[in-house]
C-alpha cells in the first residue's frame, strides 16, 4: 500500500493528495477547537458525523446547480474534492442574533433579525480572523468585485435553501459560515463553494425546545455534542434511529 502525501493539517481536517490530478482527499478529524484554538478536545465520532452531514448538504447544493468542490465521499470520514485555491474569507450569514453579533451590538441572543445579514471575515489565524468589508476585500485583492458578486449570490441562495431544509425538520438555522475557492478548469476559473457545512460551522436550534444542536455545546461546555450532531443527522435522514452510533468520550486537552 502506498503512503498518501499529506498536503496540510488544519484544526479539524487533514488534506491528502487525491488519486486523480486536481483532486484532494479531505479527512475529517474528531478534534474540536474553539476561540482560535485556545480550547481543544477530541470528541469521538464528531468527524464521521460532520463528514456525513456535509456530504448530504453539498450533494443537495450541487443538485441546485451551484458549483461546489465536493465530488463524492470515499468512506465515513473522507471525501474526494476538487483542488481549489481558497479565497481567504469566512462568509458568515445570520438570520437570528447570536454569538459575536449579540456580544458586539448588544442584541439579545434569539432575536430574529429584520433581514438576513452577510458578514465577511479575513481568514487569518494570527490576526484572529478580523471582520472586514467588501472594500477591504477588493482593495487588497483577496477577491475581485466579480468574485464577490458570485459569492454573495451563492450565499443568499444557500441560506434560503438551508433555512427551508432545516425548518422542515424543526430546526432554526440561526447562522453559519461558508468558504469559497477558485476552481481552474483548462482556461476557465470559477468560484465554487468549498470547506464543509456541518454543526461545527452552523448554529442550529431546535424550534420546539430551543436546544442547541451545534458546536456551541462545546464552546459553552454544555456536553452532549455527539448526541446533538446525531440528532441533526437523524432528522436529515442520514442515519437511522437504530443505527450503531459512535460513542461520545470527550477528552479535554486544554481549557482556558
Ligand atoms: N464560525 C465558524 N468559524 C469561525 C467563526 C465562526 O464556523 O471561525 C461560524 C459559527 O459556528 C457560527 C457563525 O459562524 O455559526 C457565526 O459565528 P460568530 O461570529 O457568532 O462567532 P463565535 O460566536 O462562533 O465566536
């Protein structure tokens, strides 16, 4: 068996060279981090659940005709994706006030926003991903005005689609983060959705009970993270109620 070539290891994923040109294998780890990696833990089963939820959502988004990096899942933890040049932006969409928006503007968590709000953050761990405007993005050349048009257009469609999908299974899509990349095909370049969509980068609240079914359970030391992610997967029809599920054994490495 050949050893795979590791391209990059991030906080929650490892990237390997793919089996075909211009492809990459994404391996979803069980590692959880928050607050710019100041808080870390390994949560058994999280990687599998995120991979399966993200696979499901990316397939749906591909079916809508929106271009994504996702090709197919290879196994429970790994996916084959197109190699893209990541645009260094975190595109956050908010439907309900929570997290940093509530803190920054003093708006109570849970307040419905008058309309959906898109925020841009410059992806740079050293700087703690500062919030930026489209002016910064185009002035510094992180993305062109045309690319920003594509990003905003796709983001609005994805938000409408995901909000409806989750509403149908009793879950409020409070906010989420997207990343985009440039995909080169012969002489053509297009902007495609990249990264993942999972409870690690969405806020998902049970509409009936207000339970949090997302990574805030880890950020806020609430416990029950794997059970919450399983509940999301179950409601989406990805796993069956009686399916053998990974056990949750959170091991706190550092917490400050
Ligand atoms: N988010 C993310 N990665 C980040 C920052 C935020 O996936 O580096 C997601 C987060 O899960 C939430 C949304 O973006 O669904 C908005 O996050 P917020 O700005 O409220 O920051 P947080 O409270 O997570 O620090």
